[in-house]
């Protein structure tokens, strides 16, 4: 899934020469909304949350990045969102100038970044659809199915769905209160749709019924 997967071995070595590595602890900020965009990143381990500051001081979480995802691709002169580590995370970092040079030199890298741009747009549309759901059950069910599908796309099992973020993070992503998120998880568990083996994972027991709750069709 990583950006370097498009390159041959000799080309990867040139990418590595332009690369530095960043390690983050839980809740460490990588970039802040509005900062000049000087570097781009690809996540190699862990998870990042993306957020916007609302005018009233609250935050809106706009998404979660998984290993293989790219940060800074769609930004212009400044970072459009704040990016923080949900858990211990590692990233490959490149200056914008170096990445622009590499993209010009290696067409396969440019094509890979285009694919990643389209994937990021699809994820943004999914987020809009999740936020557009009317009930908490619809939102939480849609969120679980989306995270499950992304896990599969990143080469991991569809279930259990790993959720290293806090319930507060999930609430700020779905536009709900923490209490509503917790009640909704319990409701879906009582209905036999999910199992909660621990606070940071959800086992999907009945995907079709969960999709019905979410109001979506699974192919």
C-alpha cells in the first residue's frame, strides 16, 4: 500500500536517500492545521487522526490514516488539517521539493500518487455519507463497516475491527456524544450484530444485518 510499492528496487534506493523517518508517541502532533506545507508523509505503522478546529473551539475529526496512507497529498501551501498520532506511529517523511523531483523522474511514482489521491477522495466521500446518516446506530454501523473495508484493503482481516482510537475520537468523528457512542455499541452488541472483546476491537458477527442498520448494500 505504501507509496514506494510502485518503484523498482534501484528506484526505491533513491527514494530512501531523500527520506527521513519520524516516530510519534500517542497524541503527539505531526502537523498543525494552517502550518506551511514543507513536508509530505507516508504512514508505515500505527494510526493518525485528522482534525479541524471549529469556530467555537471544538474539534471535528475528519478521518483516520492507516499504514500505507499518505499525508499532504491534497494540501496546497498549508496543511488543511491537524494530524496527531492515535497510538505509537512511524512515518516516512520527504520534503515537498524532493517528492516533486522524484515524481517528475519516476512516472510510476506519479501514477501511484494519483491512485492514492483517488483513494483519499473516496474516503472523504465515505466520511460525508457516514456523517449524513440520521441515527446514531446508522452512523456507528457505517463507521464499523468502513473501517472493516479499509482493513481488508490494507491486507488485514475484516474482523475483528481494530479501533485504537478512544470513544471520544469516535464521537468527534461521527458528530455524537461519547455517551451516545457507548450506548450505540452496547445496543448493537445486544442485537447480536457485534461482539466487544476489549475496548479497542469490535468483532462483526452479522455483516449483512449491520449493513441493513447502516442503510447500505454490501456487494
